[in-house]
């Protein structure tokens, strides 16, 4: 049988083609889908435990688009808060990639991660994390001070955020004077005041009764629909789960199920 001889010219073309394919594959691996707010590929997170390591997350692959209202659901120890922390650039993967708003979290410096949080992310915590010696207005204003926004624009943005959550009559109140539900609404206003692309909420209704929980969740659904902000929850609360449009179940650090909820148009 005859064999084709690979000429120098053909070899050059072959190498160029191979190089082009390699570059394309590398580019594909190193850049994120432009339609995705969050993209996670082959992510693993381990923590040292003595001479061994505990694997909190293993082989996570997920993609979230703009405007999603999605929850990471699972029992304590399932890895949902660990994953939320990585998405929020508060932690980094042990291996794999977590892209958030076109930035690879694992490759950010501490300064760059802080800049991402300051400019583009909002956080809602279980324990509110309000500054108790400051007024409602001052608590909501704080993220805008970090962004060095002028006083007149700050005031308008704060009042808009407080109007979204129905607390314009509480501007001079301080957190100890508010109910738990009101405190969480202040926390939502603080998270939303800079109109972030992504809001991360870790068990936001855990300290609230049913009525306040539903009020808070209805507020977040409204903001999601009106501002197209992406919301990602970490929760095991059935009240929260009932409002989600996408449910990602975690078990032992792995995605066990990923389901979309069919939206009933009559609800809107």
C-alpha cells in the first residue's frame, strides 16, 4: 500500500489547523458563554482536615442566565452555601472554573474580587447584617458610598430602593426599632440599591415567620421581574422553594437534580 508523503507545506498547514483548533478549544475553556451570568465547569472544592481533605463540592457543572430566579436546595452539609460563596467571590474553587459576569473567580486577585462584589453583586444574609447604630437610610446608602456616587444621586437611589420594599416611612429609624421582616426588607433594599446584575441570598427567610417570609419573597419576585436581576438562593426552606423558577438540588456536594418550574401565565 502506498503512503502519502506529508510535504513541508502540508505540514505547515496541518500545524496551523491544529494550532487553530487548540486555540479555539482554549478560548472556549477560558471564556464564558456571553448569555450566562454564572457558568461553572467541573468545579471541586475541598477543605483540609488534618492529614486528609473534606470534599464539599465535586464535579459541579451549571449555567445560569440573566433574570433567573433560582435556588440551590439541599440539607445542611450539601454544599449549597459553599457554592454560593464561590459564586460571590468570597471563596475560590480547588479545581475547575467558576465564571461570574465574565470573570473567572479563581483567577481574581483579592482586590479584583472585592471590586466585583462592590460593583456588580448584592448579598442578602440570614442574619440581616445591618449596622445597628445607623439609620435605615444610612444602611441602604452604604454600598453607594463605596462606589463614590454623588450625594444627590445617592439620595434618589436610596429612596427608590426603599420604595421598592415599602419602607420610605422608616428612613430615620434604626434596626433595633424595626421588626424582623422590616430588617430583612432593609437588607433587600441595600442589596438592590446599586441595581446589581446578580443577588445572592443565603437562607433569607430563616429568621422570619410565614407572613413576613411571603412578603419578602413576593418583593424579590417583583424586583426580579421588573429589573431583570438574577437571584440565586441557598435554601432548604419550603416557603422559598415554592417561589423558585428553577430548582437545583445538591446532595453530598453534587448536583442531584436540576429542574425548571413551568410558569403559569395566569399567575402574572
